């Protein structure tokens, strides 16, 4: 250890000793002021423990409370992508050879500042569910940082030049973390925006009607899910505030049923040991299986325990560091991700030039009502 590091370490130890001494002083000298034999005993003030609460929003109005239910979380308002030459021209389509600015807004509603919050960016093909092992790490070796004060916001920006292999429609994730104060994701590789406030996702794709479209689903070895379509009402479509909506008009005669048929949705390939599949009204029922993988019941028991702890964390009643064994088990359960590919065709809906339809494509957990939506993306189909 260098002399500077030794000096810094000694200084930190001194500060910690002063803090402990002050806490003892308060307990011995201040609390006794609340004791009086001649008046009714008053309750002394609780010991104050300052803490940070680092997060990125998954939806408008998000205050970092996790887990949440069936709320669209894959269009984070805190992730913005724009050409480096046009900072206000936000987009979700990447062109090979072009350089883009990737921006992530960080928030801290705690009373302790975060001096060095770090943000990783990950890029992948359109996906339902997400695992870093199936993605490209865009900030490897150059993770940007920001100072996020108490009850404040900050942002990080990264310039990214798109190689030919990564052009087209992509899914972008941002994952924030800090070592001092400690604020780390709940999992090592699986990213769960609805469970982890440190993770945000941007997953919107624009496809021409009548054109093929491929996407992937990241799942456990044993799972039961409904891959379903949910057409957007005109108000919800306009609420996306996407730049393309300034050049198009909503198509109002949107089919509400049989999207599995009109898109020809089917499984293209899978890493699952076995995969059962049944057609549904607006999608596919899929059930990957592996007798050597963690069973569904164990998955949901561990997840339920994590959900309960996260609710207590959001209420300020506990901290994740007090439940290390539970989160270690949670990471173990999520460590054996599999990938299944689907192919479909953006249906020919009779859209005229300049008309657009929106549809959400999502994976719904059929074995656990509390889990709800496992992943999602929004498709804009244009004429």
C-alpha cells in the first residue's frame, strides 16, 4: 500500500472513531435530558442513521420503490440516446459508423450524498428479460461516474460509435452502483428493473409493416410464461413522445385479437433443454424445462422473500446489507439463464404512408402472480 493510501486509510479510521465517540456521547449525555423524576418520562429521539437511496427511474413518477407491479418499465425516462451532432434529436435506432451520446440520469432521495456513482451501459438485440452474459458491455474499462448529492440528481454521458455488427434496433440498459456509500445491484448478471432500482431499460423498436422481426427472451431453465401482444390505445401511443410521432399520425383501426396469427409468431431457436408451446389468443404460452435446473417453486419462494425485503428497504426499515445470505441465494437462483429466440412479421395492417401503430410485446409470468411482467418492449409499426 502506498504512503498516500495509508494516510487516507488512517484518516478514515480517525473519522470513524470520532463518529463512534459522538454517538456514545449522545447516548450518555443527551438521552438523560429526557429523563426527569418530577415529570412524565419522555421518549428520547431515535438515533439517526443517514443513508443514500440511489436509483434511475423506470417510469414517470418512479421514486425508487421496488418491487412494483404491472407497469411499463422498458421505456425509462432517465435513458436518452441522441446523435452526438444533434443532442436534442432523441432516437432508438443506431446507424453503423455514427456516434451517439448515451445519457443516464441518476437520482438520490437519501440524506447521504453519493460522491462517485458509477453507470454501466449494456446493448443487446431486442429482448424480453435481460442478462449481461447475452449483451455487449459498452463501458468496459471506462465506466463513467457522477456525484449525486443528497436529494439531488446528476447525469452521466458516454459517446458511443456504432460498429456494423450493432446497427439497427437495439435494447439499451443502464446499471448504477456505488461502493461508498454501498449501493449495488441485487443480482450480478440478471437485470430486473421492476425489482432493482439501480437498473433502467430503453427498449423501443420501429419496424416497417410486412417486414420480419426477431427478438429474444431471457428466462430461467424452468419457467411458464405468456409471450403476448398488447396494442396501444391512441392516447398511450402519443404519450410515448417519440420523435417519429411528429412525422406520422396514429392508425385507429387497430386489431385487438389474434396477434399470434397475423404476426406468425413462433419460436426460432432455444437453449432450453425442453420447450412446450401452445398458441394463445394474443401470443404464445411457453414452458421451458430442465430437471437439473432450479424448480419454479423454489424460484418464487426466494423471489418472494426478496420482494418483502425490498419493500422494507424502500420504507427505511432495513438495508440490503443485512440480508446478504438471501441475496446470495437470489443470485444463485438467477445464475443459469437461458435464451429463446422468436421470429415474427410486423403485420400488414393496411397502414398508409405516414401512419403508425403501437404495440407492447411482453413476457408475463404464469406461475407467479406477484412477479407479473418479466420483460417487455414497445414496437412502432409504420406504413
